[in-house]
């Protein structure tokens, strides 16, 4: 078999995307609007295809994102996406060749971090990706669970004003709140032009029996001081049994600039008439709703992997984030797929900044680049990985030092896929 791996031409997009759709069972898009959105955000010069004659048999792309990291900074990252191999061409090295080309390209673009959301996590571990952020799901029985709203000092118990707004009319307000939240939590992505469309596209055939998308904005102040401080996007899925209505509120996204607003929006969701369940599939693992519900056992809490991270340039990636406490640790890094990362790196830094450089000094901790990626956003500590036998402490005390330094005061979270 002779195949040709090349950069995607815009004129080949339909065939390229068709290969991807077929690999995912033909269910990627359900409307022309969705298809056009994906076409509009595709960065063809950062996308590749593998061709067997005139047939596209492999696809992979990369978006340009700003990724928030511990310490409040934002680093340029490659959002790996649209990865597929035709079923007729499996086990021929096509995926490996695309991953090889892609990581080489990302390095050449000057981006030190690559990201992806995995349909099958096992696939990407062998290319150095580790789970950098997880997500929480909740299925709250609102017939038996209430949501507490704290009172902010000086608030007088009034709280924000809630108003229904057509989702398209709320676009600017939603993006304003979201943009202010990005730096507050690692793992969030700066939304580039066009990505706001993904949030609001609402084809009837994709609703799975639920209502059209609904939006409520939370506002504070009056006159010139009036501002949007929160939003919620959700749907209602009505169901009835012999006893009456048993509808579900399906939450797409909740964002708020302060705790009272956040709790107020959740109380609103929990008290919608003709419903008895609030379902949310993607929340931070430290989401406040866990502490605001009256009975957490009836909140149906669960956790799964979300954002997978790959450090393309170890030194630059570790330099780009801040650290909770002073750290001076030498890592012995194993990275067979990107050998330029192999060897010893001395990380020194604190909350104000950091430096990570090559060194000949003795190693303090030994690990693979996959474990380093798992630690990167603060989701998992080096100590936890050491208990799994994946990080080895070579200098007594180094593990505790690194675990404290790499921690994040808030859990990393990816609000939406790509």
C-alpha cells in the first residue's frame, strides 16, 4: 500500500470530513448549520489527511487555542481534533504517522502543549497524552433535594435578577462572562471567533426529545452599573408517568462571576415547574453544587476523564505555569515518541514565575512525559502517581515538594469539547 500524507486543502474538506463522519458512525453533525460551523473553524493549514489514491483514509486536525494554566496565565496550545482512520486501512501505521507529523508540526509552530478529548483514551496514552482534567456529572433528584443560596455580605438577600433571553440575543453577554472566567480555572480555553456558534447551534433533530435551547441571564446593578454576572443554557425534556410530570432539566452550561449568582442559577434550575430532575454532564470536579445541595447522595455524582494533555516541549510548558509553593526539582523524563524531551530538567519557580532548563545534575524524580502531562494542570498530584508506581522518588522529600508546588487551588476543567 502506498499512501500520501499531506496538509489539507480547503477544496478537499468535504471528502476529508466525510471520512471522519464515517469513522464515527455518521453521527457527527445533524444539520447543515452544524456542518458549516465545523467547516468555518477548521484550520486547514493545521490539518492533515492521508490519501490512498483519490480516497481519504485518515484525518487529523489542530485548532489554535489559548489554554489557562495554574497561576492565571494562558499559553498557546494545539487542540488536536478530527482524528480518524478508515476501517479498511486499520493497523497499517496511519494513525502513528499522523501523530508523528502532528507533534512535529506543533513543535514547529512554537506551541509547547497539545490537547485533545479522546473517544478512546487508551489510543493516545502511547503517544504521551495523559488525563489533565476530569469532569463531574450530576443527576439531581429535585423532588427531594433543595439548593442553598448563600448570602453575600451587603447583598441584603436580594441576589441577582434573572431574565429569560433568546440564546442568540444573549451571545455577547455569555461570551463576556465566559472570557472573565477563563483565567480563574486551569484547563479553560479562550474561545476564538466562531466558537460561540458551537455553543448556541440548536437543530431540532439533535435535541433527543428535549425542548429548544433556553437561556437565562443573571444581572446586577442598575443604570450604567447594570451588568450580566451569570448565565445558564439548558433544555427541558418532558416526561409524564401515572402520578404526573417527571421532566428533566438538561443543563448545557452554567457560568457565574460570584458564588451567590452561581447558587441562584442552580436554585432556579432545581425549581422549574413540571420537572423532578436536573441533569448536568460536564462540571468541574470541585463544582460548588456538591456543597449546595441538601442531600449529596441524591445528586447522582460521578467523575470521568475529560481533557487529555501532551507536553510537546517540556521546558517551555513547565516554565509557562505558576507554582503554589517554591520548587527546585530535577526531573528525569522518559519520552520515546518525542525524544527531544528525554533527559533531565531542572524546574525552579514559585507563584511569580518559573524556569525549566536542561541539567546534568542528579535527578530527584523519575517519570514519563505522560505522567508529567497528568500533573500539568494540577488535577493529579505527583504523590498520587507515585502511589501507582508511575513516579519514582530519587531524592527524599522531592515528591512532597513537587506535589505541593504542582497543586492548583481550583480543579482544572474543560467546559466544552472541540
